[in-house]
């Protein structure tokens, strides 16, 4: 994830689906200069941690591209 998107998510009243190593997390704050986010796992709000923004993944975020898919009638 990039810093701008992480900041948008942190400022939004709508919760986005963000994961860290496959674990759903909540972004509390983003330090744009350091490119670090303060997050916690949704099921463990007591486990706050600072992580590099690049480690965060938003569900639905494009992680690669796929060529066109051809469909045909059967």
C-alpha cells in the first residue's frame, strides 16, 4: 500500500479491509514522512504496533494484472 492511501483510510469514517501478513488490522495513524503506520489487529486492539506502510495490503488492491479473459458461448 502507498502512504497516501494509508492516510486516506486512517482519516476515513468508513473502515477498509486492510491486512498485515494476512491478519486484518485497523490503521490508527500514518506518519507520512517516515512511511510508518500505527495499527492493531482487529481481534487484539491491545497489540498496537508501528509497521512500514508498504507491508499493508488493502483487500481488493491490485497486486498484479491479468490479461483479458475471453468468454465463449457453450
